[in-house]
C-alpha cells in the first residue's frame, strides 16, 4: 500500500491539482493555482464548471471515499475487491486504490505521488504472478490489452506499464453469450448509423496473459478499441455520473435521459444531440435496460470542448432479465412504452432544442433498425430464446 500523503492529478502532462490524504481516512482535492488562473485551462470535468462557464473552486474533505469525479474512475464490485487485495488496502478506502491505478485511469487523468516516488500500479501476490490490469470503471471483468502485430493477430494483456489501447471483456459467469451479444449489438448499432469504436470477437485462446482458469468461462471475449487512447496519446473523457456528481451506486437513480440531453444541448454540438437520440432509440428497440449514467460519456478531443463519445456497453438485456425496464427515466417512468414521439417532443422542449431533427433522427433509426434486424437476426449466433425475446420486445414498442 502506498505511503504517499498526496497525489498530484494530471491531465495529459498538465498538473491540475492535488489530492491530499488527511487523518482518519479523509482526503481533499484542491486545484493548482496556475490552473485556476489560466482562462485557457483544459477541462477536468463539467462538474467543476458553474452556469457561467467559470471554475467551481470550493474544496472540501471527503471521508473514506474520494469526491464523485475521482470515485467514478475506480472499478466497482468484484474488481474493486481484487484490486484492493493487490494494493494491500480495503476496498472501501478509495485513496490507496487511486494511487494504485494512477497510471491507468480512464481518459487523460493520471494520479502520481506528489513526492515523486514511483509506485507499482498493483502489487503482485508473488514474484511469478504478473500484475493483471483492469481498466475503465465498471463491474464487468475486463482488462487493458495490446493488439498483437504478428500474423495471427490476437491480444496481449501487459504485465506492467500503462495498459493497452483495447479493452477485453470476458464471458459472464451469470449470463450466457454476453460477448457475442455485445459484439452483434454493437455491429448492428453501427449499421443503423451510430458511432462505434473498432470492435472484435476474440477467441480466448488468442489472448495472451489471461489469469489461470479464465478459459472455463467460455470460448470468446468481446474486444473494443479504447476511444480514450489515440495516436497522440490519451484523450480525456468523463461519464455522466461524474458530470452529475453521482456516486456509482446511484447511477440508475439520480438523473434521467432528459438531464443528459439538456447537458448535450448546452455544451456539445448538434452531432452529439443527433447521436444521443439515435443511440437512445436503438437501445429502446433492442431492449437494452442498462444504459445508466456511466454508460454515457463525453470526450474532449481538444482538451476543452466536449462531444458525445462513441457508443459502448451496448447489448440486449431483455432476454436475460424479462420484465426489466429502462435504466433511467424517459419522462415520468422507466417503462419502455413511455418512449414515443410525444416523449421525444417533450425531451426536445425541455432541452430547448428543435423537435423536428429529434423526430427525424428517431424515425430514421427505427426504419434502419427494422430493416437491419430483419436481415441479420437469422444469422446471429445466439440462442433462439434471445432472438425471440428481442422480437417480442420490439413488437411492444410503439415506434
């Protein structure tokens, strides 16, 4: 476990502030004064921006946990327990976890010991055990990976360093065919006009560096190229739990799709709004009940101005969890049936944007989805019960 009493927070190579460890497990984040004074400063988070575009600079201590922006950089659930064990810490204490993962956080954020010491990302259990790396926040078992350049392709999970430019998502222990489901759903999303990263369905036998026993989960893994890594290095991003200052456990409850659209209408471009409507419509049609706040993100290509990120974590959940509703409210409820053209007009009105392009994007998505689904579904290598569940769900959507 790290003894560093302060972590400097960087965006790319720019120091933006420091998190200091206080007595009793508390911590406090303060902005660097040169960052505060710089009118051209890069954006750390919209959660630190006031209604006039100014910087909210009001540091206060948090007990045990970090403040929401930084807490949302950390994994949840079983992944957190695993990392806490490797870091020699307790899962509930977030400061040591941030120090342990400081070189491999989502986006362009890095957390480095303020005293200049170099720390291992995760302490290995034994000399011969490599430091398997989890990356991106979330609860699904996933690893950073590097794309092999050899003739056979494949992916390699690095034992150290700063991770890779791909994410590998392993089969689920609870639900069958999740990698296949996500791969096919993402591919279908691309066909209907949704911006997606490069994706692949990879045999576990072509992945080097997996922990022992992972091949017992299934035969394939879903792989997606990281959109927060590029040819020029890290690309900053943040999810909407960070934007709304919501801790991960409240990602289903503390905001709605109306709130997300209102943010996009205020800070992003018309293309982001168009993509949001198409993605939301697609998720309703395919029956994706897991589009919570952490599955919507902004990216900052120039470091300052946000746009909606490419789509990620798209899959159909209705075949696994019959009766499940949407992750967030459309208007008054999360019921699928509430998503209709009347609701779309209401969403546009609340976001103070024109309803005509919103309806056009939704109608085009419905038309393209129905055409692509009819052509593709007989070729999907998924159990028939999952296909039939999507068919039944689509039949109940009045679009």
